[in-house]
C-alpha cells in the first residue's frame, strides 16, 4: 500500500507537468462508477475487492477507453491474460513514469488516427448497403432517404467497427455541442434511423453507455419495404 501511495503521488506530479488530471480510486467498484469520464485508464491488477482481469473485461464490454495495466506480475502468462482481457498495454512495476506517459500518448495517438480515418466508400451488413461517398442507404433494393443528422449518426456507429459509441461522443459528433435535452434528442434520432432502415436490431443499445453496430442482423428483422 505504501508503494502504491508513492506511485500515485509520483504520477500526479509527473502528469501535472503534462497538464493531465489524475483521478485515483483504490477499488474496482469505485472505478466502475467513474467510467466514461477518463481518456486513459491505468489499471492495477492488485485490487482489494475484485479480480483485475474481470474488471478489465467489464470495462471493455461497454467502453472503448484505452486501458494500460500496471502490475508487479511480469510473467508472460499475466501479460497475455491482461491483453486478452481487453487492455491496450501492460507495464510491469517498477517502471519509469515518463515511459508510462509516453505509452499513454502513443495509445491516444493511435486512437485519434483511427477515429480520423476516412470511412470506407461502401459498407454492407446483410442486405443493408451504406454508400458513404454518395451518402445513400439501400435496404434490399429500396433506397432509404435519411436526414443529414440520421446519416451522420449511422456513419459514426458504422465506422466504430463494432465498438461502443458513447452517447456523449455521438452527441458531439452530430451536433458539435451538448445541452440539457441532448440525450433525448439522440434517442429520437436513433429511433427515427431504426424506423427508416427497418432493421431495428442493426443498432444495438448498450444501456447507460451508448450504441454499437450489430455483428449481424437477425432473420426476423428482414421486413419488406415499399416505396
């Protein structure tokens, strides 16, 4: 515990020099309560209330926030287990704080580059074809007319490649700002998009977090469209 306290103090001082704010919690359940508020998660496997690998998997189910595991266990089996649990990197104690910061910055650069990549010209999920270059959606053989905001919503979810799009990120990506009623406005946009496309299971709701693209469409979702 004393070593962890010194580590926390050293991290706060070093990260403050980089204008990075540190929010430190000591239990896994406390970390779960703060998800969605961080750019990077530093996860110590030695938690008093739950298994660190289980926490990593729980975070990854609902969030795409980068995770760096920091642990005194440096065996290959632990490193592999950590990465397979959803971590982006694994750093063994004791480590140099500047190295940790460099690794965090590298992860954020890669994430930022991925988010800025242009979407593919076309994307297909079963009988739904999305043409990004023409900004068109075709279901079966029927063209579906979407508003600009509806198409932007679909574009954000599709280009996330199955990862969860947090509600705050979608609101910012569609409207460029947030306001007290933004959450309800997003719900309306999602509902309208599902209704127009006619494949309600195409966009999966991750309750309390956001939305993601379905892996595939259920056969029951194949309803006919009429012009």
